[in-house]
C-alpha cells in the first residue's frame, strides 16, 4: 500500500498532467488514444458504455500510472524536491516529464512532427467527445486550442501551468513553488527522464506494463 501512496494522492485530487506521455505511449502501443487520455476522468470499473478498445486504453493508462509512481528512478526524482514541495512532487513530475518529451519529441518520433501528432490526435478524439465525462469535455476545450502539449517544451509555460493548478486548487498551493526544482535540478531531472522514459516506452510497445 505504501508504494501506491503517490498514485492515490494524485487520484484524490483528479490531477494528471502528463497527457502527452500517455498519448505517445498509447500511440506506440497501438492502444486507444481516447481511452488513455480520459482515464483519469473515469471512476472505478470502466462502463460498458465504452468500446472494448477504449476500456483497454483506460486500463493501460492506469497500469502506466502505477508503474511510473512506483519506479525507483521516479522515487529518486522526488528526492530532488525541497521538503516543502515533496508532497506535490508526483503531480509536478508529471508536468516535467511532458516538458522533456515535448522538448525532445523529434528524437522519439523523427518522422512525425509534434504539431502533426497533436493535430491527428485531436481529430481522432474529438468525434467521440460527446460520450465522455463532462469534465473531460471541458479539458478538451482548452487543451487543443491553447496548444498545451506543444507549449510544454517551454520551461516558462511549465511554471505558468503549475501556478495555474495551484490557484485552482488551494490545498495544492505548493505546486506554485515546486517549479524551482526544475530550475535547480534541470540536468538531473533530464537524465532521469532519459533513463526512465525509454524503458517505459519499450514496455508499452511490448505490452509488458504488468511485469
């Protein structure tokens, strides 16, 4: 149970910001982009209202979350946070991982520019939005029009994102200051990303997320 504490912490606040990573992993695993992206907005056992492919995408997302939050390298990254920000480190790290992925996208997908990937993903997801949870529909109103997934490459936008999250959730006000960890430990976090994410990507492609 102790290993799952950070995972449960994030779910309690319905916060998950690494949308780009989840979409990329789903793309490589040939899993449902919609299911993987909206998983945090679906409570409990996925409804039979969703197709089997979408349900499997939701389950894949959840397996990735547990694997990420219990991985030794991610635990190592949390220790880089000052004590006062460590409680929100799991949330902040999700944003940081999307930063590094967005920034280095061409090294993972040299044949598909990030802008093209985002455009194609939007075209796949939007036609089915009407059958998804209301809060997920609200997310989509901003995610695409404001180019979140592309702008994550800019550290200044990461700081802005964390401050915005802190304003919307007063109990998580520490998110606003947690950005300092990216400034003070950028090289260490980048190194951890380059060790961890390729491992996760390979496991997703091989459908070995339960191991």
